[in-house]
């Protein structure tokens, strides 16, 4: 009974208070442990994000360019989020480097669910993302609102080029 009483009190908040609480939680970067992702999971991820422009960022902690690019991508997402843009990060690190990857993601305040590539066959995984991709990092794949790949960026790419491509897809 005691638990039910508390629930009633909690639900009895004024609508404005509920909105303030919801806005507070929306402004906090959401972060969880790295979620394993294989080829099938990636295709489901793309399907689940239909209706948004999404940039899938494949990166690794050992990749200097990836680490330099990540905070720029986070700022780009913050800038364009209200227009329906989302950044999804997928670490290519080995399982033993997961703690380092998580630390880096927290450091740069990456939002949302974060992933780690986990495939039985790396080449099959790479080909399932883009047959023209060799697996080189950093690798960014821009998808339109219909879930179709619009552009790929392999290697170092200036953030202004990435932003221009994102804006073109809207």
C-alpha cells in the first residue's frame, strides 16, 4: 500500500512540473554501456531511424582522426538535432578496449545509445554497410529520412563538408 501511495503522489505533480522534469532529462546526455552490433543489428538500426537524417560514425580509440572528429560531430548533432538530425556512434574497438571507448564517449558527452561492432566476419560486416568501404577509419555514413545511404565519408573529412552534406539531405 505504501508504494501505491507514493506513486499517486508522484503522478499528482502539476503538468508544468512534469514538463520541467521531462525537459531536464532530455537535456542530460544519455549514455549507457556499449551495445554490441552485428550486420543484422545495423540494418535494424537504420530501419528504426527512418524519419530522421542519421550520420553513422564508425570510429576507434586507437584512431587519432576519429578521436579528433568525434567532438565536432557531437557539436554538429547538437546544432541540427531540432531539425531531425541524429549522430549514432559505432566503435570498432576490440572488446578489451570497451572501457576506453566508453570513457571517451562520456568525455565528449555523446548522447543516446552507443554501439560497438561485433561481427563474426569483419569483411561481411563491412560489406553489409557499404561494398565500397574497405573498413578504414574514420568512416561516416549519412542516411536520409527514408533510410537510404546518401553519402559516405571515409578518412579525415572537414566538418564543414559533413555539415553541408547533412543540410543537403534535409
